[in-house]
């Protein structure tokens, strides 16, 4: 579904991504782990067109997208849940969800997806008329995921969905990610510092260090990899 071939992304003269190659197959959850500043978020920004690579290629369903505008990339079926959630704080929950469906015209499909989201996140249904900024951190993360789902993506990019949340909410969010993948048939590319949980819900994973992919393997093998254990799993 997603094929990233040797991309190099820069911020000014700073070379952030260095010959990065990643594949995500349809139906998978693939996770990208690494330390702060490794280039994980930049990888997602390159896919979504917000930080286009200076060289290399990105294919989505066989179509090259590295030179496309972000709105065009969304229209092809890619949605991003950004780090820090970035909901619209002064808009209501419903208005945030409407923004997720901005490019869609299929009213029946939009209603169907709203019903699915309200079933997935009952608290979002209860808060539908509240301003987004009044929600708790966990509720805002649920709203950010819901807003991305309203675009009906084939591929969802999730950036640090557990950041700043209580452990019980983190577990709930990762359970929902798994459910979206299995029930809603949404392919997911997940960036997470919580490597333990991310690897447990994903099929395959990549390790990024200093802008380069250093390890690629099945999630089970990564969990048992001594190097990964010591660097990202607390040595367990």
C-alpha cells in the first residue's frame, strides 16, 4: 500500500531523513520506533506532504505522492493524527468531526462513519456539543483519531497517540487502534515512543536512529531483539 524509497528530507540545511525506505502492506499495523529527534515525525510529515522529501520516492497504492499537495494526499486516502492532537479548540466536537469530512460529499457515508465513531468512542458522542479545548487529554486524542477517521482513510498515520496520557487511557487508546485495524480494515502506520505497546499491537516494525532505518523486522522478533530491548524496552 505504502512504499517509501530512499527519501531524503531536510529542514533548511539540516539533513533529517537519510535514505529512508519503508513498506506498509494493506491491512497491517506497522510501527516506527526510535528516540526523540530520530526523525519519526518527519517521516510522517514527508508522507503527508507537509515536509516533502528533497529526493527519493513515496508511492501510495502505486501512485507517486512525494510531489503532491497535502490536501491531494488526503483525498487519495491518507489521514494523519498529528503529535499533540492539534484539534480545533474553539470548535465543538461535531465541528471538529465535520472538518475531518471536509473533502467528502457522500452524506450517507458520513452519517455511517459518525455512527461508527460514536459507537467506538461513546464519550465523544456525549461531548458532541462541547468545545474541543474543554476535553481532557484522553478525550482530545479520541477526537483527533475520530477526525482522521471521518476522512475514511485507507491508511492512517498516527503520531505519538499516547503522549501525555495516563496509563489506563494509553491502554484504551492502543486497544482502539487495534480495533480500528481489525474491524474497520484501516491500515495503520504508527509512530510511538511507547515501543512496548506499539510493538504488541503491530505486525511489523522499524527502528530509526539519527534519520536512518537501522532495523526492520516482525514485531515479535523486535520484542525479543536484545538491542531493541536494551534501547527501547527497558531491558526486559
